[in-house]
């Protein structure tokens, strides 16, 4: 057991003769006193036998230590209740523990302890469930993988939205991009008792038939698909809350889907803080100021609803078949969309990301001051450890065996469990 876990003497007496009581109400009272740092009030909730085991001064020290180490006690979720006994998932600001309480016949606590939180089903991979899931569209089905811990508890679920281009549900594009980033993320969250849904976007993987012609595809299609997945997950009684995680371009898709689908939380992972035209213009300026100026004029026309006729050097960016997608994409500004969210938001950005700068994350944070911003040192755009040197950085894009940054997984886990 980790040294920072506080273990109290737990005394259970005479359970069998007790009637079921409203123990959650007692736990709620404990939660209030703890957050107000009223250790003496908590002491008065103890039976004489526990007061003897945990005297007033010692109780003050223990409660203060818990508050310093783990922060505010966000919530207590009842896991199991029996005569004279109740077990809760104690979600602190910085940690999740299990709180076990025992009560005497007067509903006073005669036993209390905190133990490490271990989701009952995440420890045995044979008990976990992976199922295929599909979403019908007018053009074809969108397919995904739903990974859920089995058991009697309700679990939070994270909807993972892929980044730009033909990236599949695992974070790969054939041999060009082979990271397994989303699969690694889903597997890691499962071990923490968190369900995930990741899917192939239209035109990708098993969802290839859902795209149709390139000229028929719009940015709104992606938002609509993600929104419907949020709504689907919200109706599933296995899940206690739905959190949307969008990576790269998926961040903007996820912001809008979170708002429209009324998700419980949102995670922006390497998401842009500028509209797409500004990002592309900036990238072009580093290579050719002339092309950047030409692109600005083309984007301005698209913004006003006009089609454009690009020169040969910008044909790849503004070909006629992609212009409907660009027009719909330009309607959405990340800082505007994230400011609409009045729910918990986590913004995560790697310091060695060659595609999205820290400044982009800071713009998102400025647009939503209540959001939590976490910078992960030495994490690149595909969520792996790397320095800033381009050759080293890009080598991680084709090495699926590399693990995700541990700090990223911890930040996501803590955020998910902190949402009430």
C-alpha cells in the first residue's frame, strides 16, 4: 500500500441486528465537514469506541493531512450498503479512494478507513467487454469499438474523436501513420475503470461507405456524427457520465458535439485555438509568404460563400471537391465554441508538438478561464515522448509500440473522475 494512504482502525460490531439506515445522508454530512475543515465536527460523529481509537488531536492531524494531500472531497458515490456498513467511492480533487464506514445502533461511526481505489472489473481483463457499435447515416454506417468494464457499477465513458485526415479509430493511417494512440488510450483508461468509444470517421476504415463523394462531405457531418454518439451513450444505463475527448481537428468537432449533445465534460487534446484559415496561412507563411497571401484571399472568398479557382501550387488545398468541406469548417472558431461550454473542460498540450503550439492551448484557456490547462513536457502531437528535433519527433509517428506519456493518462484519469 502506498505510504500516503491513511489507514484507520476499523471496528465492525454486531452488524446482523441493524436495520438499513440512511447512510448516504451521514456520508454527505461527513463530506461537508471535511471540505469546511471542521475536524472537530467529524469527531462528534464518531461513536465512543472510535473516539478512543482516534482521539481529537489525532483526528485533526489525520483530516488535515488528507485535505493537504488530496484536496477537496468532490463527492462520495455509494458502492455498497449493508446493515451497519457502507462503502463509497471518495473522489477527491487529486485522488480517488474507497471510504469504508461502519456504524453503531445510534448511527454513529464506529469504524472508518480509506483504502486505494481499484475498479472491481478493471483488474481482470477477462471480465472486460469490447463490442462493435454502429451509427446509421444516410450514406452508410459508421463503426466503432465500445470498451466497457463489466460489473455492477456504472462507469464514466469517454468518446474519443480522431484528428484530421483518414485517421482510424486506433490512431493509424495505413503505413503512413502508425501510432495506436487511441487504442493505447482506450486500453489504459479501461484499467482505471473508464469505458471508451472510439470510431472510424466517414470514409475511414470500416466506415468508408459513409463518406460518399468528397464534394458531399462537410465539417458538419463530423459534428453531427459525434453528437449522435454522445446522445447514444447518454441513454445507456451502464454509464454514469459522458466525456468527449477530441484530438487535433477532433478537438473542434468535440467542442461543438459536447455542447449540442450536452455531455458532462470535454477534453481538448492538442487542439487548435485558431480558425483553420489562420492556421493554414501561418503554416504557409513559414514556407512561402506569397502562397500565404494567396491563400488568405482564397479563404476570404470561401468565408463569404463563394467558390474559388486556385492556382496549381495551391490546388491540393483548395481543389473544388474539398471546398464545401472548407466552407463548413470556416464557420467554426475554436475560441468561440469552447466559450459556450459551461461544464468541466480539460485542455492538454504537449511541449514538443510540432503541429500545434502551446500558444494554441493558451488561446483556448483564455477563451474559457474556468478550464484546466495541462502542459505535458516532452509530449508530441501523437501523444508519445519525444524531443523537438524533427527526425526524432517524426520517428514516433510510425512506432506503435511506444507507450503514451504517463502524465497524459494521469491527467485524463483525474479529470474524468473529478466530474460529478
